[in-house]
């Protein structure tokens, strides 16, 4: 029997984390700085485990192995090896302090460096009044300018990067090769390719949880950064009316499609076999009906709906409920 799968969050301690994810339904240890909650993960060192229904206790990869990639993830797996990895990694981030200045390698560079390419999108679930993201470079900054600042020239590195003010509900697309950092005071839903390759180029001269400076990857970062990426902007999604409901297309790229649905009445959907659906509640509460048993999500909860699930309905607990619907494009799209 296929149904919406819920998973135990995998909590990650980070020097820049805190305790705010408790407000988003996560059970946190009181003595740790929790910066990340991995909601859906299929990695050797971080496997999501089902918490509901007949498959409770199985890992995501065990589901894929037992039921088939096409059943869980969709038609994309038809030409891939047996039991390939789930293509996406879904996280919640609590940034109480600024994250390192970093970059994820493009595919060609990742192959040379032995890493994995990663493109991602950030959706702002909560933000302090003066919250900012860092993405790309200020217009006119050259690679030589950047390298001089890294070596400790009189021009601070922070003056060379592009800062973007953000508030709740904003989104920013972070393509591989884009220099980026998350500033302090935000909770973010991060949807990304299934990769954990991050190259830190600068860490604001701080130390890690062990009291020592964290490892930097300057050579790898310089090979990965797109030095022509000047002053990117937030997502400007197209809005569509769905009766009393509405849809914002936050991003549609080769790796994933992410849409925000604002629900005032039940919204019919269908997993038609081409892709899984991941539903993440970002405001209010929503029930997923049509596949027994019904599953209810509150703010901060995510569920994986298998590609072969069929029809279902999203039923909001009240007007203004908001969810993210995450899919992967079909090969022909």
C-alpha cells in the first residue's frame, strides 16, 4: 500500500545554529546548537527513517530498493541503475549566526574535484527585521579583487559580496557556482540536489565547535565560483489563480520544481507516475486526503508522496494555509 511517508528529522549540530527549530515541531536536545534538520535524505551517512504506516522503521533507500525507483521517485529512474539514490535532499536551517561564505561546484568542476554538484533554493520561513542573504558579487568585482581580499588586503571581503534583504515568504535560487552565505536571524527551508559538497572560502575568522578554525577550501572554491555572477535577485514567481487558492512558481529548473500553494479550500492533486510530490507545510496546517491513512502536517512538517500514489487532496485547516509542493521535471519537460 502506498501512502504519504513521514520521516524522523535528522538533527545536525552547527556552530551557527540554535534552538528555534523547536518552534517548527522539532524535538531538540537542550544543550546543543542545532542548525539543520534533514527532513528527507537518502545518503549513506544520513538515512531518513519512516515514522508512520506499514513501512514504519524502513529507510528511504530501503523503500526505493523494495518498491522500485519508479514507484517512489518517478519515471526518471527507468534508465538508471537499480535502486539509485533519491534525487533531492530537504532541510530546515536555523541560522542564529551567519554561515560561512561558500560555494557548491558545478557538475564539470565537481567531477574534477571529486565532489558532487549541487543547486538549491532557499525559502524563507522566518526572518528577523534586518535579515539578509549573501549571493553573488557586487557589480564590477573581479576575481583579482576577491583574491586580494582573501589574502587580507585593506578591502574587506564582506564589501565585495552582494547582500539581499529578505522577509518571510521570499525565495532565492542558488545555482551551483554561486557564491553565497545565509546571514543571521532566519529559518529557511532548503531544497537541493542530493549532494553534501560544500566548499568554504571564508568563515568570518571564527572557530568551530571544537574551538579550532574550521577547514577552508580556498583552491576548490576559486575553481567553482562564477566570477561573472553579479547582484542576483530574489525569485519573482509567476502567480496563478486556482479558484479560491493560488500558486506561485518559485523555481522550475532541471533539478527540481518548487511551487508555493496558498490554500483557502481543498486543492485536488495527482501523483501521475512522472514524479514524487513532497509537500511541506510552511504556514498553518494541512491534511493530505485520498490515500489511506490521512496525514496531517503542521508548520515545519514534510511528507513524501510516492510517484505512483495517484490522486489526493490537500485540505487546509484554515484560510491562508501555505505549502510547498516539490517535484522533479519529467525527461520531456
